[in-house]
C-alpha cells in the first residue's frame, strides 16, 4: 500500500479543560499499576519489573 | 510452508520404504509439532509419510500392563475408563496435554518420538518403566530419551506402541506454560514394584529420573520426606519461560504436589 499523507483532523474534547481524550488502553492501564503496587506491597519490595511472572515473584521472595 | 510430497502408507513396511526412498522424508503422526514447524519453514522435508492409514497402531489394551498404540490420540487415553482404572495418573496426564484440539489430533507415538523437552508423556514413560515397541525392537523407557529432540530411535524406525507398567499408585503434577500448556516442569511420582520412581519432564534437555528425589522418597511417600530437598540445576534448561534455577525449584515443588496427591 502506498503511503497516503493527509490532514490530521483535530477535534478537541469539550468535556475537560485540556481537550484531551482517552484512547486505546486508557481505561485499562490503571489496573496494571494497581496490581503491581499490590504485588510490591505484599512482597515488601520497592520495585519490581513487569511482568510479575511467577519466577519474578519467586526471585523477589528470595531477596 | 515449502512444497513437499505427501504419501499415505498402508503398512509399516510401506511407510519405511517410502521414507527411505525419499531425499529427506519424515513420518507424520498427529502433526502437532511437524505441521507448525513446516508452516514456519523451520522444517522443509521433501516427503511426508502419513502413518494414519496403517491399521493396528491406534488403540488401548489394558491387562497386566497398559499398552497404547502409537497413533492413539491423547483424548482417547484421557477418556479411557480402562486406563483411568489401571493408571489414573496416566489418564490425568493425557487429559492435560495442550488444548482440546491438540488432544484430539496429537498422538503418544508422535509425542515421544519427538522428545520435545516440554512434552508430558515422557515423564510417564520414564516413571512407569515403560517399554517402547517399534517396528524393529523393544526399547526400555529409561533408554529411550537421549537428548533434546533426540531419542534412541534409528533413522526410519517407527514407534508402534508404548507399554506402561501398572504402578501401585502414581500421580502427575505439572506447571504448565499458561499459553501453550506445555510443561515448564512436569513430575510423575510412582510406586512401582515396591520402589519409588520420579520422572521429570520440561526441566532438562529430555525426560529423566531424579535420583535425588527418589532417594528422598525411598523411605515412604510423604511430603515431609521432601522437606529441604533441592534439585541441582546444573543440567536444566534455561529459556524465556524459566531459568534453570527456577525450573529446579519447580521440580521440587511439583514433586511435593504429586506426593501430596497420593497422600491425600
């Protein structure tokens, strides 16, 4: 398919002062942070790299 | 997928001839590994010899032992009342291989002949002291798996059936990959002829018996006997799914779960 440059329509949202809109994963992405906060809280560690696989959690448990 | 010649053999001897007459021939059982590998162009055989038309390779016979024909799909083993009566752990293992599609197409012969380190059946083959029958000879289960995707089978040799000893009791515990259901680690613990045998799959290059776990359980099948028992990780696999150290940990955990099933 050839590239097809064209105008980018700008339609600011009227329901907030910034005019921004959520898109894609906006509604879901908060859950990731919430779960990781819960995992780090449960393990007593400050940081844990996602994804929190069983091995990642096991390693964190072992210190 | 590259072009290849398809043959449907009607007898073992015809299958052997078709394969030996090809430049680069392979046998097709259920195709659960071969076909995806060919589609990804990781394998490019010139000739595929389908074993599905050969009579006598599909079926289950339960007597003093449990014999499963090489072309028997996993779903049949899982659903067999005779298998479940004789070796419940084997029916349980078969019922947890892959997904329903794989269980309806995949076969025990294809599974063990491939010696995929993450396949389930190999754990039972070594733990239950199985005999692998081929078109040429009998191979002891303990001698069958040689290395990663490597078995004792000679080029062109065809598995015809797998004969399992019936244990006094046995259990299979598995830590599956959440997507594929392949065993990241699978452990079968069996009490056979008065001895405890522990078959491990998923963890190493191919299925093996764990001498350390067997020694720990020699005094009796109790979870407490495994307290503090660790498994060396020196020869275990390390890949994107799990490190060798984590696999070693999982072997011990799966052994505890299997023994726990027997105790409970």
